[in-house]
C-alpha cells in the first residue's frame, strides 16, 4: 500500500482511507441486499400464480370425473329392472280363494275373493284379466261342477300386473247362484240349498277348495 504524502500527519491520511473503504463496503452491502430483495420479490408472484393454476386444474378434473360415475348408475339400475320384470311362470304364483260369508240364503249372490301372490324371489309380470282367471263352484265332494266364471264370459279385459317378491293382487267375483255350462249352453237354474265349495284357478295354478253353504 502506498505511503500517504502531504502536509498533514500520516495518521490523518490513514483514517481518511479507512473511512472511504468503510463507505464503499456499506454501499456494496446495500447494493447486494437490494438485488437479493428484488430477486425474492420476483419469485413470489410466480409461485402464487403457479399454485392458483394447479388448484384450478385439479378442480376441473374432479368436476369431470363426477358425471361419469353418475351416468353409470342409472344404466345398471335400468338393466336390473329389465331383468327382474320378466313374465311370471305358473310356479312363481300362488292363488287363494275366500268366501265373504260362510252361509248365504237362497237367492242371494255369494261374493268370492281371489288373492294371487308372487312367491318367487324376484319381480315378474302376468296378465290376470278376468278371462284368464277361472272361479268355479262345485258340490262339496268336488265331483260335479255347477258353475264357472268363464262359461258365459270367456273373454275379459287384460289386466297386466307387475308384482314384486311377496306382492299380492286381489280380485272379487260375484256369483248369481245359478248353474252354467261351457259357452253358456243350456238353461241356467238356481242351485238348491246345500253345502258347496269354490275353487280359483289361473293357468295351471289352482287354489284349495273353500266350503260355503246356501240355506
């Protein structure tokens, strides 16, 4: 380092040099600090923008995935319903007949109740129109048929029912108390007092006989 020259003592010149160097160091530190601050400030907006973009993209992906799941569910449900609602075979049904009261007077019209039950494990469909149901009255021993609901009214309106497992369909039939023959042939006469039985049938499904009396 050069020796200070001048009229003043050397210590003064050394102090001036140290002071100048200190100012330069401080100025250099300020410049470095400003540069670093600017650099940090420039990074921050970029990070924020990147985070915002990522959030929007993620939300859009979720929204797009949701309808896909929803559209799949109805197709499965529709397919299951289509399979379940097939025709009811005879073996999937049970039929029961009841008499509204145990004894009727001569001239009164007995009322019979018919209940058809789906005894299968799934829903099914069957036409249960009056032309397909047959209700018949017999002597108590079952040896002679006296009347049938289809003798004089073989055709009836269709009545298609879809029944779930265990569901029942109920109907009522009123008997005039007179005899009948197929195709409504012959004379219809009042049955005499006595004990009788009634049976209901749909296809090959036949109910147990239910007794009743005409007094």
